[in-house]
């Protein structure tokens, strides 16, 4: 188990999982200290398969290569001004996803057999969208467990 | 006269100390350059001149390690090497190593021929300030995974660049590691190492030929004192009762 920590976000990354914490592509700045929060809006990608190099903020390119056993998580930060809005009213990291919450039609680019979901929330005065995708809707029960297990190791400051 | 001799001896001693200090400092500089992947030879690099002897070996412990570092864009990242299906080829390169140039060029080829189709290439540099993040990022070919991680250099006991390690993520084992003067040599060595490794792992799992299994069975029986002429070897199967399995349906 390795822990990635930067920009006020921390994630325990178990064996077999890959992850990357970065600043959103349109807001990227010169990073003097990647561990310090407040450099820009953050995006976190984690997957139980090899992440491709080029990915948009919601990881569409990763979903294109995701196998039926795959689980992909994207945490996308929004402007802190959104914290008071109705969309982000849920407080805390949603780490209790339910298998039936996944929907094959919830993906930005629907892929054969895959399913996804989005949860908007706020934590530590920051607004986020959690985008989760699984490689097989048919096997959503074990894959949801795997997604929840990695979300338990996610922290936001 | 005696005073002059004493003074002369002192001067010689001081000069000897100075020379010793200079030699030691020189050795430390060479060691630091070597660790940074910079050689003082004309061709530079760990592997020496093109065409020089190459080496590939299996590490003593054979353990594989995941890689935690920073992407060339400055993003903290963990690259999964263990616990995954497929092979990872770790290429430990430096921007300042002249022997590495041939590998940077080879890895930029769109039809790069890796030792096995299931292989992912990951280029691993050292942390700043040993490595220039900007120079490294400029050399990384598009589409190739790269990371800056001095910890990975330590984990894989990298003596200098260029250096390669082929990892089997399924079994969390190192297939082989070493260096070469160019990519063709390296790829051929990796293919040979992979072939040997697959034979070894298949043998460990008992996936050997029928003849091998027969030979092992014979050896085990011989060790137990049972030869080919032992009565139990050529005994006809019993047809009466005793050990013969009964058919449950026949009893109904």
C-alpha cells in the first residue's frame, strides 16, 4: 500500500491500483510545492488497471481500455464558490456506493457493458464531483465493493 | 641542518595530505557523476561504448516494486508494476547520459518492438535536482509512460543509466535486469531472459512435458525403493471387491 498526497488530497493506493493526482488541464500552473493546497483545482484518477498517459479530467481514454474487471475513479474539483449550491449540498466523501447506483447510461461516452455514476459533494470547504466507472454492469456487486474499498482511503483537507 | 630536514619532512607530509585529499575528492566526484548516469568516457553512460559487452542478470532477491514518484508534468503518481497482468519494462534513463540517447530515440519509434506484446514501457528518471525535470520531460516520447523516482532507482538497485528491468506483474518477480549499448541488444537479451523465465515458472507450476513428469515419477519411486520390476508396478487391477470403487447407482 502506498499513499499519494498532494494539494490537500490523500489516497491509499493498494497493490494492483494505479493513481495520479494532478491539476486540471486548463488550470495548470507551475507547481513549486505539489504538497501544498491552493495551487489550482485538482483531479485525481485511480484505477485497478494501467492508466493511459493521455486522459481528460473524467478519464474517458481510460474507460476505452478498461476491461470487464476494471474499476476507475475520478475525483474532479470544482470552484470553491460552488460549495453553497444545491448540487454540492452533500457533505463528505461518498464511500458507500451501491451496486444499483451504477447505470450503463451514466457514462459520458457509453461503452459496451460498462456502467458509471456521479456524486457531487463538498468537503473541507471544497466542491467535488466523484465519477466512478466499472467495467461490467453484470458484475457490479464485486466491482462496487472494490470501488468503495479505495474510497475509504481517500481524504480531503 | 636538522631543522631543515624537519621542515622538509613537514612539507612532504603536508603535500602528501593534499594529494590524498585531492584524489579522494576526485573519486567522490566520479562516483556522484556515475550515480547521476553521467560517464566521463567519450560515449558516456553506464553501458560504455556501442558494441561493448553487455550484461543481464537476475537480481538476488528477484522482488519487484511498484513505483511512486512524480510525472514529468509534476503530478504525484503511483505506477502499478506488481499485482497486474502483464510485463513492465522499466527503463532507467537520464537526460544527461549520452549512451541513453540511442534509447530515447528508439523509444520514440511508433512501431517500437518490445520483448513481449503484453509489455508496458515505463521510463524512470531520478528526482530533481539530480535530474532536470524540464530536460527529461522534453525527451519523453509522446504516449510513453514516464516518472521521476529516485526511490525506484534504489528499489531496483540501479548502478547508473541506462539500465533496464523487466518485471512480471502477475508473479511480482523480476524477469531480468541489466544494461546494453543499444536497444537491439537490450531487446534480444530481454527476450532470451523472458524465455528462460517462462520455462522456469512453468516448471515451478508443474507445467512440464509428459516425459518430464514420467522421469520425475520414476525418480520418486526409485527413491522409495520401488523399481520397474516391483510387483506393485505391474499389478493387474482388482476386479472383485476391496479397493475397487463401487457404483452407487448399481446398489439402488
